[in-house]
């Protein structure tokens, strides 16, 4: 499938987070419901507007304008100073929650990020359903709202999230730009600032559609390379990918928050198989093997339990990780419906590093494998490795969905989930 990218943006982040904190501390006044802004110095009334409420927006107040101007527009305006320590905390909470859906996240500011939906698309009926689940979960668990923009282009996802607010999901695929994007004023285009707008106005370019149809050479002459960039954005041209910062992995984990609770062992095991494939694939991709496997359960009561075991021999094989995870699950599951399942690998070693075989790994003396020398591998283990390598090669060449286990096909669409698959740093 074509890649799908989400842009997730907190609605009036600073104001929302300050409002929630004041309510938590006993205030009866919700800043989000009155003309209010965040920014500047309350006593001296200087600085700029960092965030505004919807009622403040109705007075024509805009982010970035001097507070003195905002006060003229709305004399009864409520001012709150920024609390950047609080905002950093709320931002971390948001990113942690989003990583339960998908770890492929590029955070671009304290209150917005891109998410590559492509790796988890089989877990949902549609991108719109997944985005709605994300925004609803953010509101339910964290108390504030986000907009989610969906597109097959990064810049268009950003533009889509800026459509009507708050707490909404919008799409802006490349084939939708003529209807949804081109009629908008050129000032609405991402990266098109006041100076560029004025230059384009002199060229009689007033809408994004005008810009998209403009001559690139003319734009280059007046706005240099920035003019070409704006022309590309107006035409939905953006090949940039979601950039994921990869820390050195001390563990590789994958967890899935289910949209429907798993109430039986078979369903849970099916989910664990999907998770095991992701964990094992990432281990092999990083050239590592795990010495420890743990299984995590979050019940629909939000109680969390986990169990771990040390393997006799480090592995990156899907079947071994899956069987181990299922065994751990069976040991700790108390029959309560499950909201989240996770597998985590740790105590990683390089796949090329010599390891000590256990008695159970050694071939029998009569086996022909014994003649292969001290590096002999049992045939069952070798076959599993060869199968995993073959599947990895197929998926690398033809895409993640080129080959899928039959047991996983039965899990969709009845089983829809939020997926986490990421290196985990214990430091």
C-alpha cells in the first residue's frame, strides 16, 4: 500500500494544558471556555500571545501578536503566564500514549508530531478509524483534544490537521488537493509567511490553486528556492519521510492496545503472534538476539501485570519468541478481559557473537549434523532461521504485507488494535 502519514497536533496546547492544571488545582474556571491567552507578563502586559482560547479567537486575537494588541481587542481578556515545565511533562505523556499506537513517530515540537501509520495499517479498518481512536484516547486519558491530519504526503497531513478545529480528523490525500486545498488563500499554505504572501499578491497569486498553476521560473525569480518549495507544497509534492530517532536499543518491544478486549486465550495468542513477528523482525534487522523475553498484560480494569524469563540461548527467531511469550501469558493471565498485550526483548547480544548452547540445543552423537563440526545447528533451529530469513527477504522486496501468516488473517477486521513496536532504552 502507499504510505499513510498522520499529523497529530494538540489544540491550543499551552492554554489547554494550563487550563487542565488550574482545574486540577481546584479552580472553577476553565480557561478554554472564556477569552483567555497564554503568554507575556501579566503585570507589565508585554510579550506576545503564545496560545489562545476559541472565545479569544472570536475577538480576532491571533497567535504571535503583541499582548497589548490582544488587550485592545478584548479588554476583559484573561492572561496566564506560560509554564514550560508543565508543558514538557504533558508533551511526554502525549508521546508515551501515542507510542502505544505506533512507535514510528517524529516529534517536531512540544505539541505536534508525525506518525507513520503504514506499518500498522492491517490493525485497523481504515486510517480514519485509527485516527479517531487516537484522538478519543488522548481526550479520555489526558483530558485535552488533538486534531489528526491524514495524508500520503507529510506536508498535506500537516495542512489537514489545521483544518477546522478542535478534536477532529481530516484527510488531505494528493487526489483531494484540488477540492480541499486549492480554494484556500495562499496564506493558509504551510511555510508561506507574510512576506511571501505579499510577494505572491503582487504577482496576482491569491489562492493556493493560483500558486499551484503558477510558472515555477517566475516564482524562482521572485522568491528564489523558497518559491519553488511553496509551488511543490501547493501541488502536494513532498517526498520526505517520517524521521524516527533511533536510540541504541537495550531492548526491543512491541505492544498493542486493543480496540476490543481479548476475552479468550486463542485471541490473545493470535495477537502475541503478530507482536512476536514484529519483535523478531526488528531484532534480525538490527543484527541482535535476545536473551530475555517478557510478556505484558493490561486488563480492561487498567491493572498491569508482566512476567519474564531468561532464554537458554539468545534468539531472534519468531517461533521461539512467540512460544515463550504465550507460555508467559498462560502463567499470568487470570481470565480478565485484556486491553493491551506486549512483548519485550532485552539482554541483547550481537547475532554474530558466540553463544553457549544448552544441552537441549546439542545434536545427538549419531546425528549427521554432528559431523558438521562445533558450529553445527540443530536442523529444526536451522529451518526456523531459514524461514525467517526468507520471509524477511520477501517483505523487504515486496512490502510488509507480501506474506502474512494465515492465522493472522482471521484477526481482521474483528481484531483491531493500536500497535507499539520500538526500541526501548532502560537507561
